């Protein structure tokens, strides 16, 4: 590998923000196999790490993946189990873009053996490092709050009808964190009344939230999926819009501050 799997900002408080889908690096050998549509990396969680850049100032940690989700999806179950049974789910090694276009050129799709190798090369080391970070924070503070940060286009017919709410909080139907953590997050997301919000709607939390969230053991996990229209131009070149983003950044700061003030 010619690129590290993640960038890490250490923390002094027991709040860690994980951003698994903002990466854009694709190994050159894999890049040559991608379709024209996929080379633009349309399903990236664009600029999410920028939105949470204030975390270090507050003493909270950041854990940001560098590789594209087209290499391997760090927020899918390694055993291939669907997050939402009966719905259209993207794979651990995705084959279609969110717009239902092929990710690979004809005949260049990964074999099961290649997918298993990617799991070992990219997925497992990332999660080993993330798990170690979580364990260290829990040992130091007695508990840890993991916020899994995501974004997506406001309209993706493949996955949901109509327009997505601006702020989509997921707690795996209340199982991945305590009610105190969930309530504090929900109230903080009301900082700007201009944003629509929902809890455990279309997005209830992916593998990260469901796997690490064990409130009975002092590990509280929650996911925030944001509509990209709140802070950027959704079409290429997908520029960050500082004016639009300012209100969202204030809300995210209020969210992280609220989580940092808790002792679940």
C-alpha cells in the first residue's frame, strides 16, 4: 500500500469521531479497472472530515479513512450480512454506484478471493486500529462515545424515495447507546431550526454503530448521516460551500460539545 489507511487526531476527552467514507485513494492497479462513472468517486462522503475539523480544538478525536469505499466499505459487515434486509444494500466490495451504474469495466469485477484479500488488507487493519483507540479511551475514562460521521446526496432513489431529511441520527433503534446519549444528540441537532431531522429513519446506523455500540460496557455509538445539499454542491466538481456549511458546522459543534459534556 502506498497510502496509510487512516489519519488520526488524538483526543483528551472520551469522544471519538469516525469518518469511514471520506477517503478518495484507490490503488493504481484497481483504478485502471474502474468504469468512467466510478472514477469520479460519486459516492464519497465529500468534505465530512472538514466539517468535523473543530474536534481537535474541543479535545475530541478524529479517525478518518483515506481509501475510497470502492476499495472496501468499512461500514459494512465483514460477513456480507445486509444492513437492511429486504432493501437494496451496497456490498462490502461495491459493484454498483448509488446511481446504479457499474463500478467496474466489463469483466473486471473482483472475484470472491479478491474481496477476501481486500478484507484482510484494508478492512481488518482499519478496524483493529479503531477498536484499539476505542479500548484505550474506555480504559482511560471508563466510557467512550463514538460518533460515526457520514453524508449522502439528498436524493438517492436507489435507497429511499423523495428527499432525505437534513440530519439523520441513527442509534440502531436505541440499542447502540444509552438514552441519555441519544437524547443529548437529538436536542443538539435542533440548534438550527432550519434543518429537518429524524432519528432511526432510513439510516439507523451501519456496521460501525452496530458493532461497536455496547452501552452496557460503556461504549456508546451513534451515526449521523447528513444531506450533502446542506453544505456543498452535490454535482461535480462537488465544491464545499462555506456559506451553506457555516450553519451546519455550528450544529455539529453543538452536537460534539453536548456529547463531550456527558458522563453516561
